[in-house]
C-alpha cells in the first residue's frame, strides 16, 4: 500500500502503463515522430496512421463516426470551442444559452465571458439531489435560445444527468445540446448514435491518458458552421488548427481501447469498494451524502461532515489524497458552488470531502481509508466544543 | 497546501497534549469561549489556577488548523505562568510562534480574544489584576 492513498481520481488519473508505452512510440527518432500532416514521407504517414487509429478507438467507444472527432488540448478547450464556437456561429439566430449552476468552471467561466460579450445565460438551479429539473429547463427555453450545456456527470458530487431526456427536450425546440463528458467517458456507456447530443467534450487525463489531450465530438452538420478558436494550418478541417500531438492522441486512443475492454468489470469492482466505504462511514452520525445515491457514478462519494472543520479534517487525513471539492478550485477557500446550489449550508459545505476511487484503488486501500476517516472524524469531534462533548477526551 | 515547512501550524496542530476541558472540582477553573458557532468556528480555553499561578491549561476547538495550532501553542505557553502575565499575550506573539503569514492574522486573533475573556473572568472573580 502506497501512502498517501490516492482517492482523487475525479481530479486526475495516473497514466496507465499501456498508455505510456504507446505514447513513447511516437516521440524519439527510433519511433514514429513525424508530423501527421506530412504527406510526402513515411514518417508523416505513420503518424497519420496513429492518429487515425486513435480517432477510431475513441469513436468506437462513444459509438460515433470518426469524422466527428476533433482533438483538443483537453476538456476546457473543447468546452470553450463548443460554447464560443456555437455562440459566435449562431448569433443571428439568438443570443441565449442555458446551463446549470452546478457546472464545472470551464463552462461557467466561458458563459460569463459570453455574457460580457452580449449573450444572455440562464443558470438552472438543480434539485436537491443535484440533478436538473426538466420542467425548469423547458420553461427556460426562449425563442433566442441557441444552446444548452450540461455535464453528463457532475465533477464534485458525481450525479448523472439524464442526457437522453434533456436531449429530447432540446431537440424538440431545435436547439443545440453540448454535454461535458469529462467525468463520464470511462464510467458510463455513451452511444452517440442514439443520444440526441450535438457536441460532447472529453478529457484524456480523467481516463488514464496524459494531461494536455482531449477531444470534442461535433455532429457532422455542425462542423462547417462552428467558428474556430484557434486559426492556423487548417488541421482538423480548420476547426482546430495546430500540429496534432501524435503521442498524446495515440495514448488517448489506447486509453479508450482499455475502457472499451474493461469498463464493465472495472466499474463493478469500484462500485463494491465505494459501497463498502459508504457503509463504513454511515456508522458515524452526522454524515450527509451530497447528491443522489442512485443516479451517481460508482467511484464517487461526496460527504459533508457535521462537527468538524473541513480544513482541519483534510490536514488530519495526511495519509489520504482527496479533495474538499473540485480540485480546480482547491486553492479557493470559498464553499463549493455546487454544494451551495443544492442547498447545503455554508458550514456543511465547508466540511465536505470528495472521495473518488479508480483503477488502482485496492481493497486494502479502502479498509485503511475507511478506518482512518472514522478515527480522525471522531478525534476532531471530541475536540469540538460544539459537538457533544465526552469526558474521556 | 497552506501548511508547509515555513510555518509551525502542522506541528502544533498535531500536538494533542492539551486538548480537553478542565473540570477538577478541587481547582479554580476559568473557562472562556471565542468564535461564532453559526460560522462553525469556536474555541474554548480552560485554565486551572492555584495561588495566582496557572497550573494547567486545556483547549477545545472546532476551527481551522491555524486556530487549533494557536490554541495548542497558547495552552502550552500559559502553563506555569502567573495570571498577571496573561495581559502580556499579544496577537503578534502568536503569529511569531506559529510563523504565520500576514493573511492569517485573523486566525491568531481568535486565541487572543479567548485570553482577553479569561482575563475578564479572573478579574471578575477575585479582583486580581491581570494586565501587567
């Protein structure tokens, strides 16, 4: 067992060794280091072939046509391209977008940018279980609405949105739907043949590929309309210019292949460990699960703990690597916007742990983590003048 | 990470020697609280005093690591001192003891506030002057 135990897989994942091996094949002189846009020699052809294979692997995983995949530097860029690209492309049709208060900063901050540039954004307040109220979504749609953006899986509380139902409403009104799937690619079956989704963002480092690679699925009919963010050598049909990073793309392709092969067994193993940890934590009073337990990815627990200070709890848990909310906001001591949106009071929001399991989490890790959590929470409560004081401190 | 090699917060945060509440009926005990329960941040310091000397000190805290560390340092520092030395405790002293950065000034204030309330309690009780 390696301490601290890594339980922050929703923040990032380690690169799988098979993914690393693939990546190394495209870096050095001995490997296929060529520019995939070089059509005049074999170095370029090999690189192009690697890109094609990786694209096929991702396309197969999400049941989409390979021509719909655009490689980016990560989910943040994909989201920016989807939202700004559509907003700029369709500004004659309307200037209104809809998203949720619980979205990732990449969506929220892009929306804020669009607001400063003449667009109007409606932020849907989620229900207490963290999920969007479909009736509220229906009511928020206006004639000027051009796009709805929702996360497939919330990055803090792990709840799963019903994309099919949202897509149906959006489609009825002739609006575009963008789905942030950064957290769901390796956890949920995604079938873009049947899901009414127009754009979907993916991240490599959440699925055991390296940081700095991501993708955007763009439905074919949208591709000519979308306004690019990055202009240059017209790679990827001019939608996202820039020399393709063969090693990054090839590695994400292998990561996708591993997901296709192992998702079912892996998710079932992780669910067992997560459920065991949740059961253990429930032996304590004052533990509140944030978000729906049923509509939730199998690797996430997000719990607010009464009677402890969140920062003190994290410092006590030095043997565990976990976060108090979204790691993208961990430098920010303000309470999580997601927890506030689902109605948690500030004190509970401030004493929250996001525990996320992954491919390398073992039974021993969970046994150790469960006991440590119980011990440290009990210890901190014993020193709290607010929690029922026991004289045996 | 907020707690690093440049300050002593983690050291004192993990020092559990003085955690608790003094209750021995044979001793004169003074207790003070500071903080705002509604904000989830409260500390309590209790002192056992004999012949104007602080013979024991304990604390309870539901607060950030810096506040917990302030209480741990303070209780350790107070044991063996005379009550009239309580008035000499300053916020700056706590900040220096923990090597706190400027932006954590307010955290040291909470422990200081508890000391000021202890002084009032002691003065009220025995007409003793704690301010040096």
